[in-house]
C-alpha cells in the first residue's frame, strides 16, 4: 500500500510487538537488560538447547537484522528488518533461537550495504522452502543497487561486496517491490519510510563513502546514502517504535522526520545502529543533545553505534539507554507485565 506524497498514512495501532535480534555486532548475554528484554542465554534455553556451548549460542558479526512480529487481535504478521552479513550465520542464529522462517511474510531492507543485505539470499531460500515461491515480498528502492566503496586514508578505493539485485531475488522466488516511496506493509502494521530528509547542520554523512552505478563509471562521493529507509510500528498505549538500522541519515534527522510524519504520537523507543563510531565520533555531543527534545523513552543502540556514543548516551539519559546484543528479544506490550531479563 503506497503512501501519497505529502500525506503520510497512519500505521495501524498494534496490540503487541516482539523483536528478535538475529544479527548484531555484539554478543553479551551477561549485561543487564531492560525489563522488557530477554537475554540470548535464556532464549536458546527456551528454544530447546540441552547445554550452553559455542554451538548452541549465536554468532555476532558486523551487521544488523531483526525479526519483528506484530499482532492486532488474533491477526499476526512477521517481517524481517534487514538480515545481516552472511547466510550461514543468519541461518544458524535463527535455528538456535528456534525461529520458524516459514512464518516470515516480508523483508524490509533499509539500504544497499552488504552488512544488511548479505544474508538476504539465504533468508529468501529458507522462507521459500517453507512457504513456496512468491510467498515473501522484499521491499527495496532503486538507490540500493549502486556499487559501493570506501576511500581509505592512503587514497585507495576499497570496494564493498555487491548486494543481491531485484532480478536475483526474484529468481530465488521472492516478490520484489523496488520503489522509492513510503508505504504501509502487512495490513498497515509497519510503516516503511520514503527518503529521510537531511536537515540538521551536523549530520553530514561520511566523506569516505563512494558509489557508482557500475564499473563503467567513475567513483563519486556518496556521503548521504539517500537510499536509507526506516521502519515504524505504532504500539497501543506506548507510542512509536522506530527501527533505524544504521542511521546514515543521522538519528536526529530520523527522529525529526518521525516527528514531522506523526506529530501527535510519542516516540516510545528507537532501536538500531546509530553510526557514531570511528570517524563519526566527532558528532556524538551534538547527537546526544539533539535527541533531547524528542523525549524518547528507550534507546536500544547496537551495530554501528560505537562504545563511546553508547557511554555518552547512557551518561545523559541513564536507564533509558541499553546495548543491543545478538539473541536478545524485546516485547512491547502495554497490557502485559514486563518479563525479567
């Protein structure tokens, strides 16, 4: 369901949202969790592990991928939000969590980087094996399929792995929606954004990011990654849960766009990579202060956030901030008591 330009459609109000972290940079089953989170250790035990070992736990690697499950009344929908780096780790992690990929109806891709799309072929194969061909829809936009590269300090351009194309995903049995516009997914349970405006003065992207259509072109600067998208779920009595896989747009720009789209709804949680590590560390102070007006109840930071940014956020916002880790699950449900982490 496409959203008309300038007229953001309201996502449905879901009664329940669960989030399973399938891929993330960090494995940390010991760190204290928010009251609505369950740790990797507990989840693999619930999935039937007979012992705790390297084989029964999950693999952390550079990348991000979530399984989102929503419910309104008796109607449930299941969606993957990115997949992460590579297929073997993704499939292993899903298996160790006891997740049935046959329940997945759609995959929402945030942007065309290998650490978010590398496992897409394996995910499609696993879903199609259970549900049949054309039973899963992959949502992308045309800007995701440029060749990407990074300019190293010595002047060498280091290419990134190409992501699977719409044709390749279709050949594997997926239905592909390749459109730059915002849209509602799965009966409106999920709002998949259009282009995120860059409006802050300090979130200017990475100057070392380059792109080109293919090797017939010269590399050109690509600091803004305008193909990046976010996903929003409106949970009854809580507000909006915003998923931003890498925040190439800048997390303050992300929240600014959320507020523009849905000015009367509180932002209950922001979850994902905030892209504040390494060369982006210089904007940590502005980012921390820039988030203050949004009064976000929970910030669940993972993937590319970086430890310096996580510490700065925690120093400012206290227990509102937590570290995402692979294998962790989160439940957003105002009517249910919060489980122990």
